[in-house]
C-alpha cells in the first residue's frame, strides 16, 4: 500500500515541474502533500506489524530522524544548487523518489518467499 502512494506522490512532483498555471500547481502541490501524509501513515502502520513492540519507539525515532535529515537536504537544495530552477528541483526530486521506491520495492520483494 505504501509503495503506490509514494510513487503517486513522486509522480505528482514530476507533473508539478511542468505546471505553468498557478491553480494547477496549487492543486498538484496539495495532492503531493496529501499523498506524502498518507504514505507516512501507511508506513507507520506497517512498522507496527513488522517491528517487535519493545523496539517500536526506537525504530520510529530513527525513521523520524531519517525523514528529518532528508527533509533538511531537500530544503537546502536551492542553496546547494543555485543555478537550478524550481521546476528542475521538483523534477529531480520526483525522479529520485521514483528510483528509490522502485529499488526498495525490488529489494523487499527479493527477500519474500514466492506466493503459491
């Protein structure tokens, strides 16, 4: 459930990078935000099913730290890459998220036993 939500959020960033109408950009940005929140909630729910209850606090603290670090990096991208436009940054973030999502999906499927 989480993978399609993250892929849809990344796709909304890609589409946002091509938006020229301000109203369309606002709707796409809002959709991306909603999809990110839904994917975070789905991921937290999944954590409760796969992590030992004695470790859930530590795991959630670590995922919050990781999410914050990635968020800080994204926030700093315009400073780190001053010659890029906002559209290029949205496109780059969308592509990177799609690639990371696909790689993680392949990695997690590889470790699961085949369904019969």
